[in-house]
C-alpha cells in the first residue's frame, strides 16, 4: 500500500512538474510581457526544473550503480526512495537552508566584514551530498553472516568501514574500475556514523577556512560546513525512519 502510494505520488509530481513548466513556457511564448513578468515566470519555472533535474540525475545514478553491482533492488523501489529523499531535500532547502544561508552571508558581511559567499556555496553542495551519503557505500555492502550455515566471515575493521563512508567518491570510482575487495555489513544509517562524519567535516573546514589568528568570523565559517552536513545527513535518516 505504501509503495503504490509512493509511486503514484512520484508519477503525479513528475507529471505536474512537466505540465506546469510547459504551461508557463508556452504562455510566455504566446504573449509578449514586460521584462518583470518574464523574470517572475522564470522564477516560477526554475524550482520545478531543479526538482526534475535532481530527481532524474539521482535516479539515473543509483540505477547504473545497482546494475554495476548486480543488485536485486527493484527499480520501483529505487524510484520510491529517490522521490522521498529529493522531495524532503527540496522542501528543507527552500524553507530552512536558503533563508539561513542568506542570513549567514549577510550577517558575516555586516558584523565581521567578511565575504562568506564561498563557504555558503560549498556548504550547500555539502548539504546536498550529505543527504545521499549514507546510501553511497552500499555498493560495498554485504549481508550479515548466517550463523545457521556456519559462515564466519569477519567484518572490516572500524577504520576501513568509515573510510568507505568518508571517502565514498574515491571508492565509487575504484568500484567502477573493478576494485571490489572490501565488503562490510555496516549500513551507516545511525548516529555514530553521523558523529564521525561531522567531525570529519569540521577538520576539513578548519583547514579550509581557519588561519593562525582565528577570529569570530573564522569560527562561523569553520562551523558552517559541519552544520550543512549535519542537516543533510539528518534528513536522510529521517526519511529512512531511523529516528
């Protein structure tokens, strides 16, 4: 029941995006409008195009990865999961991340005289990436050993497990090049993985935005990256009902 509803919502939403976008574009082409009206129409269409592009790109990626990994995950389930994650991602970005980001940039410029635009843009990329991160190492996942049949394969050491998560893009590239040596039962859908990831982002941010004489402005930029990553990761856990 839940699956059918989810698929209907995904199809309805995708159809609505196409129809509304085509309708606005057609209306604009048939009638000449002032420049202000054209700009307004562009901003109406843009969110739907962004949603459609992001949804299609993520679904295409996971479809190819699952085919390469010879996964038995059905396509309808991938569509359902992608719809749920992208829908909540866009919603949180629109109502939380975007207003907070604008306030963050304006506040840094007004109070500290700093241009935080670079850290904001980098943070938004981290936010989107973090929203899908827990699923990225799934190509290296294996089922837990079945004690009934005497399988005693040991899992990876903890540092190798979390290397798969922290450096997921590198391991994905290695996977497509034929490397499949590591396998783990870790799912990364837990707060332990989240805490390790946030600390990792803090270290990266410290080197990227800190200097020898750290000011309050530096601190806001250093903390921005872990904050973006934290919110993105939490959205994924929330969609997967991990809390």
